[in-house]
C-alpha cells in the first residue's frame, strides 16, 4: 500500500509537471507568435525605410544635376557678361578715336576754309 501511494504521488507529481510544461509551452507559443508579428512589422518598416531612402537618393541626384546645370549656366552668363564688357570698352575706345579724328578733321577744315 505504501508503494501504491508512493507511485500515486509520483504520478500526481508527473501530471503536475506535465501541466506546468504545457502552460510554459502555451506561453512560449504566444511569445513566439508575438515575436513573429514584431519581426514582420519590422520587415515592413524596413521596406518602407528603404523605399524612402531610395526616393531621397533619387531626389538628391536630381538636385545635384539641377545645381550643376545652374552653375554651368551661371558660368556662361558670367563669360557672356565679361565678353560684352570687353566689347563695350572697345567701342568706347573707337568712339574716342573717331571723336578725336573728327575734331582733327574739323580743325583742318577750319584752317582750309578759314
């Protein structure tokens, strides 16, 4: 009879361990599902972040292109302005020369017709 009670206690103890193990298994299954959901959410967030990074990279490249184009245009405008300034200076010198020559011509005519 003692042996029977011993085995009964052992069996009860084993049943209790099985029950606890099943509870722990349920808890771990729930935790696993939560972690899988978190992982999926993280992957989704990562995909969104990667797309946004790609979009921003493209925007930066376009902005760089636009900036380089604007700088080239600015350089061209500057060169054109410098060329026009040189032309204006040359024209001023020609006007001075022609004015001087006209003055000489007028003086000569005055002397001749004087």
